[in-house]
């Protein structure tokens, strides 16, 4: 067996989860494997690959050419390999199917092709955020066909339901989406052949084959084996039949052999109390406890500084306030290349940043509320400034400080769900899967434990605050 752990990545949509499992399970007999699933968009998963946080993931030729190598037109596979090599990356093992972008409408729409959209400016477009920003997505498409509409950003997982409920008229789809048939949609003809081919390939680190030679040989055996009909069927098994990614991948790999029995559709209770509940709870608690603990170590001294040095007060409070406004996913995307990794560490840094404001502000406020007379009495008794801080100011300010820590902890329980976007686990892992599948039960299976944990955190701090008030002199 090859040494080390082969880390497989996937993006946050059904097909990528399934392909990630196929890759992981294909390599699993030959090496220890790990699937870091649901890693947000292309930029995040690419940064993880370059940083060595993952070794391989399934990508599409059109995406590699346009999003990673920034070409406006398709390029050959040989050219792609030459340009990826300086990045320490390679592309190989065409899996056998093309999953291109397309636009779709309800079947009752009197429109058959993309060029007809230009004559209907009132149509409401609901497009995925990545598609809106991609060079091979909306900007180029709108320019090529002269489309006047202004699209709204919409998560791909809920786009089909929004279209069915007539909240939008046009959505972007992947040609292997199982829901195209389920919702009876009309795929608009790309008459000007704007969209390139998106043949599925393995994008990998060049050090993967020498590190895992046996596993790499097993991955090469996947070449050309997944047909478009296979991929549509696997997507349908997850999105429509409610089966698990790992089970669907295992069943496909077992074709021609003894296929394992796939579980029936799980209920909400099954999903909440699933086998992963303890693991996700442990991951979530670790993120919250460590981030809030570090935030206290940084935030309380900053709050003390702000309280005793008035010229710095507004600067400190403004700084932590500005940090609070940085969008969470943007901060995570910035931290990955800065720290050179995905997972727990960048998630902890982000959560610590968001926990600072209530801790710093409440520490400053609590100390400023200490009566000046008590400070003067402490000085009269010969206490040094350090002793006065430790034995007078901080004990009297403790209830207010604890209120800030409580706010930070409760906020962190909710904010920690973003950690799943960079492979740090926690309850957000279920939420990202639920978003990808438009599965409300899976969303609730992540949200309900998070809400329970937030309530328990609130209750625990209430008890600690009462204890602190009871001990006040």
C-alpha cells in the first residue's frame, strides 16, 4: 500500500461530490484516503490544490482553460498541460463525459435558443454566482448574444425550484443535471456555440503519481468509463432518490460485481441523528471553543488598552468593527493562499476575527463603568496599576466582559457553519450538502444541531454570569 494520505477534493455541487467519492473509493484499496468535500467555488478548491491541502479533484476542461489559465478561447490538452506544469499541476484521465453549461427555461416558454432571449428584456434571470463572474459565463454570453437582462445571483441548488415557482424565468444548468428531466425544462440551443466543451478530467498535483504510484494507476483505470448517461443517472440517484454520495459512487464502481445495497431515503430524524453527528459536533465545538478562546486572549487586552488610553480607543474599536464587516467567504478565500492551507486553521482565524468585536467592546465598556471612587481608593491603599487592574477593574467589569464573550460564542456557533466551505467540517457540512441538493431536510439536519448548540452555549454563559454577579464584592 502507498504511504501517506491521498486527499481528494470536490466543489459544492452534486456531480462534484459524486466524482470525489468515485476518485476516493478507487484509490482507497491502495492508500489511506480523505475526501474534503464541498470546497466552495473554483478559486477555493484550486487554492487548496496548489497549497497541498488536497492532491486531486475532478475538473472540467472548459473551466481549466477559462477560469484557471484565463484563456478566452478553448485550448488543446497539450497546451493546457504545458501551462499547468509551472503551477505544479497536471491534468489527465478524461472520465468520459462532457458536462457543459447551458441556459434553461420552463417547457411552456416560447423560446428555443439563446439568441431569442435578446428580444425579451423583461425575462428574470437567476444565475449561479460563479457563472455570473466567470469569463466563460454570463459576461461573455451577454456580449456574444447581446443580452440586455441583469441577472440575480442564485445558488445552483435552489435554482430549479425558483424556476418552477416562476420566481425566475431563466437559469444556468449543467447538461448532466438530473433535474432537467425531472422538471421538464427546455434547454436553449447555443446557436453561436459560445460554450466550450467541459470534458471531465482529473486535475492533480504533479507530485501525486510518484507519491502514490499504485493509487495513481487505479485512478488511471477510470479513463473513459463514465458516460453522460451514467453521470445523469448518478446525479438523479442523489438528487431525486435521496441516496448518499458515497453509496451512489460505490454502486457505480461495483457494476459487473456485487453491488452493495443502497439505503432507502432517510427521514429528517435519520439525517439529524446520522452516523456523522458526533464527528460534526466535535468539529463544530472545536472551532467555537478555540476561536473564542483565542479571541479572548487577544480581545480582552485590546479592550483594556482601549479603556485606559483614550487616544487609542476609537482606533481600536473602529479596527475590530471593520474586521467584522469583511464577508466571511471572501475572508476565507484570502486566508487560504496566505496561510497555504485549507481546513481548521484558516477557519479558526476567520472565526477569531469575527469574535473580537463584542469581546473588545464589552471589555472596554465594563472597565469604563467601574466607579472612579473605587479606583482612587485602590490607589490610596497602595495598589499598583497592575494590581488595581487585576483585583479591582477586571473583577468589577467581569459580568459585562462575560456578556461580550457570550455574544461572541453564540455568534461563533452560527458563523462556524461557513467552515465547511474550506473543508473544516462542522454542522455546515450538512448545510452545504443541503444547499447543493436543495434538500430542506439536510439543511435542517445541520441547522437544528447548530441552534441547539447555540441555546446550550447561551444557557451555560447565563449560569456563569450569575456566578460572577454573585461573587462581586
